[in-house]
């Protein structure tokens, strides 16, 4: 039996450095895409549906990429080929996004950008499980959080920095729609994304399949008390059929109700999504009956049904955490410019000043996340990983809720410190807890499946937040931010029910 050797600080640094570029692109997307959409003519209650590309892409791409990377080995490695391909495609999307001539083009490029980011991002999560022994995984994910925060600090504030420090125009010239400051930010982001990922690709050597097989025996011993007996697709066949028909029926009935009642069209995202999940289960049942069980489709669905207990518990925490984050990302610009700056005129200098300040706020929470990333393992050591995560989520929830009472934009910087604490923990603690409960041979697949509980709440948010904002909140985006704060507090309560079987 062979145990994975501990890696040095700089080895962990190099294997995590690519996340600097990934988050550079991700932060530019989060801080500026809503601004681009509004500039190209999107209404505030239409923004969630335009963002649907991001979570849907993650839902589809991450388990596929995870499953493929589990089974890949060539001269470039196991995970590294996906890092490189994703980085090249994402960089191209970043170059094209600010030159979108119309709203539909920008929405399509968001889809391309998010798909490419997912190709790079998902294997990076599994990379920590591949490369690090159990006692270093919290540090490994904390290092990723550090680079995520560091990259996002600069990326989120880039339009502000270019305008206020270098004099780049922040208002589009005659005949243009996107300001030069935003365009240049995306060009720089594309370069940083590619170069940072290439650093990890060329500086880190992966373990061979033979070495990983030796490490697998040690890992199996550490999780055998947590992992129940694995059910094959054949034994799950009745469940596939029963649940498939149930979810398909719910989706059909829901869609009919939406049509008959004249409800918001965004709600179709939820009903159709449930129906599609039912169809996926029924397709899995058909493949299983035909004996075609050794394919990626059936294997991923079978692994989904065999999730470890810890993963199921963390799914609840992730659901409420990412619902809150998605609400913040898509509504911060509208909430701040309208509730605090008092304008909704996207062509005005005041609106663009407020939109730039949102970039600074995003930089603030990411910067604080980078600072506290290395404090989280210390807090977890003296309390527990669960307690550290709960405290961070509470701080984030209170930070978002405080948007409503703040009148001075500069005071929002304090609010974002709480969000930054939560963000650092969301990017590390759930993965550190999860990895110890997973079979090493399916690390990539389960990391991809775990992403379901990141993107499903985002899809739900995209389907209902537009309806809430228009009908319940009378167009006031600030209430969507408050709802996000409440969601983080629910996540904090949920984390205390998680079994951390690998606490070190």
C-alpha cells in the first residue's frame, strides 16, 4: 500500500496557479456581462434568462468533462489536456464578447465562454484529489481560493482601473455601444487566462495511472465506513423507470399550468428542466435493458444515484449558497445603480459610474477572499471545517442583506468583506469535506456531478428571479440581493448537518 507524498508549498502553488487565469475570465464575466446585456438593450427582468447559458452549460459540461478526464491518459497527462483546450477557447470568447453587435450575439458568446471555462475548471477540482494526500487537501483548495480571489480582484476592477488610473474612456463613443474600458478589460483577460493555465500545464507533472492505482488502496480504506454498497445500473433499473416517469409527468403538468395560467415564460426553464431529467432517467433505463451499461451516459447517471452520504448533505448547502451568489452576480449592477445611485439610464455617466463601482465591490470581496483563504484552514483546525464554513456563510448572508440599508456606495465595501469571507469558504471547504468521501477512481466524475448542486440553483434563480423582480419586487433588484442574503443564512444552518468523515 502506497501513500501519496506530501507536496511542497511551491508545488501546490504551481498546480493551482491556473485558477488565477480561470477566475480572471470568470470575474470579468460576472462583473460586466449584465452591464453589456443592459447596454445592448436588455430589460432588468430579462437579465436572468439571458444568464441561463452559464448554469445550463455547467450542468451539461462538467460531468462529461469529469468522466472523460477520469479515463484520459496521454503524453500531456490526465487533467492537463482539458486545462489547455478550455483556456484557448475561453480566451477567444473573451476577445469576442465586448465586440458583440447585438444582444443575441452576446448571449451566444456567454454560452461559449462558460462552456470553455467549465472545460478548464472542472478538472482543476479533481486535480487536488489526484495530487494531494488527505491532510493537504484543505490547503490545496485554500490555495485555489487564493488564486481565485487574487485574479478576480484585478479582473473585477479592471474597467475602473483603466478609467481612473490610465484615462481610458468609460462611455462609448458615437456609433459604438460598449465602452473602451470594458473592451480593453476583456482583451487583457483573454491573455491572462491562457498564460496562467499554461503555467500549471508546464510546471506540474501528474501521477501515472499505475501510481494512482497504488494510492487507491489507501484511499479506499479511509472511506469504507462512509461509502455504502455500490448499486449497479441493473439494480437501479426499477428506480430509473419509476422516477423517470414521475419527473417527466411533473414537467409536462408544470408546463401546461404555465401556459394555461399565463405565467412568466422563464418558469418554463424549471418545468422543462424537470421533464428533461425524467427523460434522462428513462433513457438510462432503456440503455440498461439493452445491456449497454458501459457508456459514459449510463455510468454518470448510475454514479449520481450512488452519491456518498456526505455528498448528499453538502448538496443542500451548495444549493442555497449558489442561489445567493447567482442573485448577487446578476442583480448587483441593477441594485446598486438604481437603489444607491438612483438611475436606470444605461447611457448616463452616473449609471456607468455605478456600474464601475460594482466592479470595485466585486474586486473587494474577491480580494478579501484571497486574504482569508489561508486563514480558513487555521480556523478549521481549531474548530472544524463545518464550523468554519458556517461562520463564513453567516458573514456573507449579513453582508448581502446590508445592501438595503446602505446609502453611501463606499460603505458597501464593508458589506463585501462578509461576502468575501463566504466566497473563500464556498470555494474550498465543501470540496475539502467532499473529497475525503469520494472513491479516487471516480474523482472527476463526482466533482462534475457535485457541480449539479451549483448550477441547479442558478437555473432555478434564472427561472424565478425575473418573475419575482417584475411581479413581487416591482422592478426593484435590491430585493433579489436581500433574498440572496437569506439564502446564505439557510446554507449556514444546513452545513451543521453534514458528516465530515475525513476531518484532519
